[in-house]
C-alpha cells in the first residue's frame, strides 16, 4: 500500500468549515487513533477525544462533534452521534458510507465520504487501520478551516522522505521483538505508541502494550528489574523520554523530522511496516494478517448489548 499516494488522494477530499471553538472527536479502534494523533499538534481549540461508554456521552455548552468510522457502521459511534444531535451540536461525520452517512443525512449533519479503490488480493477491502491517511488528512483539513496552520503536504513528505529507512528499521525491530512482549512508551508521541500496540495486535496477532510517559515512570519501570521477557520501546526525543530510556535501557524510535505532521505520518508508517514484518516472520499470509475475526465477534456482541 502506497501511503504517500493515499495522503495525496486524501488532500483532494472536500470538507466543511468547523463552526465551533469546542470540538469533540469520537471514533473506535483504528478510527479512534486519528483523533488522538491530533493532540500531538496541540491545536488552539477546546479539543477533546471521546471513546468511552457511548450511553454516558455528555458535553456542556455549544460544540461540534467529529465522528469518524471507516465502515460507518460502528454502533458506539452511532450512539454518540445520536446523543450529540439530541444536544443540539453541529455534527460532521466521516465514513465510507454505512449507517453513519444515512444518520447524518436524516438528522442534518455533514458527511464526508471516505473511500479508496484499493483491495486486498482476495478482493476484500483493507481493514480500517490501512485507511489512516484518509482519516487523518480529512481530520486535519477540517481543523484547518478554523485554525489554518497545518501544511497537509508535510504528511506526504513524511512518507516520501522516510519509507526506505522505515522498511529496514521495521525488519530490525521485528527481529528484536519476536519471542518477547513489546511495551511502547511515549510522552508527546504517546498516541503513536497506542498505534504501534494496535498494529501489532491486529496485523501480527501478537501481544503488545503501551504506557504514557511520565506516568509510567512511577510504576511500570520496576517490572523490568526482574523480567527480561518484556522489551520497552520508547517513541520520541523529549527530555522525559530519556528518563525512561535511561532506566529500562530499551529500544528508542526517534522522530525523523522537526515537522510534527511529517513525524506523525512517518512513525505511523513505521508502525504498520513493523506489524507486517513481524507477521511475515510468524508465517502469516496477507489474508491472515488482515483478518479480524475476533474483532468481528466482539462487534457482534457489542451490537447486541448496545441496541
């Protein structure tokens, strides 16, 4: 999958203007990550991300809800959208159709159509995590209608400038990780640590965990004093990141640029390549790596509970 081309494609998608200073983003799984990644940019807005119990969703005052779901059928996201409409919020949805598109049309929201033509070798659509360039670029473009400070071309350049190195780094890290349990840490790039964990879980079918810095410096670090089956991986180059690194002496993934947008796209690409490299080492085919059978079971059970 050529992510630089996908980022370019996404930059041509039309988006609506953002009306409100208070913005709440909602999404689940791989659609949750774009909203978290925005925190790295520290937007000059009253910005929040919600992926908790959808039946408990509430916001005080005037706000815009940004609801992202690749399929458009995620039940938790749909419940939050309905509650936001009931609160009188402005609602912007982004999906490749599904129930979310219909709901926005019926209740007066704005829908951004996301789709990509690429298919896996078996003809099926790629899972949500592969759609990151479309989801994240559209989100940045929506925020830019109000703050006008992000150059989305940096997302493309972040891929173009680092993809060859990212491939070699991914193969090296896969060799280090295999047979151990990785724990990804970050402070500024904590949302990227979540993405690394997600990718390894979903694509490589491999256990992985994450921790926030500095909070993890007050508890997690003692786990490494007696157990060598864990491998800590610190993502970032903030001063506080080096405190963790100095204690656990783990691997470090350095952001390659001074541009935050370039770092977001390049580090997320590395996450995906690492999961594919590990999947290959474990003997998984493309179809096996991109199969999400357990996730589908969980969604069915969630749908029964949340109807």
